[in-house]
C-alpha cells in the first residue's frame, strides 16, 4: 500500500515520516489497541464497522500517544525543567503519565469546571494541578505564568506537530489491523487527532475517506470548513466535554485540505450511541468517544449520497473516561 502514498511534509506540521518516527519512539510505552466489531451494529448501520478502541489506551484515551511522543522527543536539557499544559480533560492525564514515565515534573493547568474523573487521573499520575477559570483566556494566562516561573516546556493539547504525529500512529495500527477500511470516522475538536489520522491514512492509501464527527453545540469545525477559514464560537454547549476546543494553526490546514466532510450530530444522538456502546460492544465510552457511532447512524449520514459506498468503516472510540459520579447519581435518582 505504501507505494501509493503521498508526502505532505512541505505543507503540514507532521507527515508520514514523523508519524512513523513517533510509532518507533512510543511503541514500548503505548498499548496497541484492539479493534472490535458487532454484527448488530453492522445491521443497524448497513455497513461493516470496525471500532478502534482507544478507550483501552493508557490513561483511558488516545491522548497518551501524542503526549508520550512529545515528552520523549525532548532533549534531556529540555526535559529537566518539566512540561506544562492547559487542558480540561484527557490530555492533562496523558501528559502527566508520560512525564511520570520519563521522571520529570508535569505542571497541569486545569479549568475549575473540568470533569472530576479527569482531574483525578492527573493526580493519579502525579501531575501538579494548577487551577484556572473556565475560559480559554484564563487557561492560557495561568499556563504562561507557570512557564515563566518554571522554565518548563509547553506541550499544547493539539496544536503541536509532535502531538499530531503521535495521534497519527492510530492510523498505522488500524490500517494494518483492517487493511480493507475505506472510511475512517474521527471525533473532531482542536483537530490533533483527526490531523494525525488523516495525514497517515491518506499517505498510506489516498483513497481512504476521513470524516469528522462533531457535536451540534460545538460545530466550529463544520462552520470553518464552510467558511474556508477558522471560525470560533462565543460559547459551546454539548455533553461531549472533550470536543469543545477550536481548531489551531497547525490543525486547520489539515482539516481544510484532507478531511472529506464533517458530520454534525446532536447530544441526543451521542447519548444513544453511548448506550449502544455499553449495551452491545460492552465498552465504557465517554460521550466524545461515542460520537463516531452517532455520526454513522445519523440521518444526515444515511441520506448523503456521497457516502453510500462507505462499506468498511473504521470508527475511532477516542476515550472512555466517564464521570461515574454523575452517571450513578442519575441512576440513584431512579431507584
């Protein structure tokens, strides 16, 4: 398959070479995650679905791939003062774990409205939590002060070539595990995951379609594709807490050029897809991780003639860090 490949190194922050280098760098640290399938879900969708279960990755999400690549890319001198990031979720825990494995400090700026389970993951992996307000401006300002005080290296959650390259290793695995895949559906937020997946997949097989799945209450990427420039929203409102970020300078060009379309779904569809993942796949999936299934089952996808020939579809289950306190409170209210 590689003979058909494309090289994107001149245009983007990552390419197939940097993604393969990332795979070599992180292979001894990350899990090669399994691919699950279900005849029931195949029947519901009218296609063969292959679920790449990054919910089984260390830290419970794909983010560990990029964080691990970034941390182990640092020179010893760079690493000595540690790393810093701002994140409300899985990147925070992933960077904490990667830093712990390298034996360096991780300074994690977390907004006060972050899900409790994701904060606890940071603490579990010995990350130092520094609180900020919920706004992006506050997160960035607090992170800048930590940088100034510590001299640590900033590892952005998604707008970083090292992060994009690490996330792209998912495609290398998936297309090796299921070579017949013709379409990959990927959750989209800041764009680090889908950028890496698209760059790798289309380098290996340019005919592979890459589709993004996005919540209606945070559909900035869909609006950006339509406008031809980055669009940010005054506010986001979705149950998918991992999909509230906006595209960055490194991720937008890849999304603009290589993502074939963006499927927007509402929170009801996401919740139903979560339920199917629990009931049928028997996999704990967070809302952001279930959105790919929601997308392929959506009426907007089914009725689009462009996607009728999507027969073998890879779906990235991006994470499984569910706030169980909220879930069990809801269950207890019914008892």
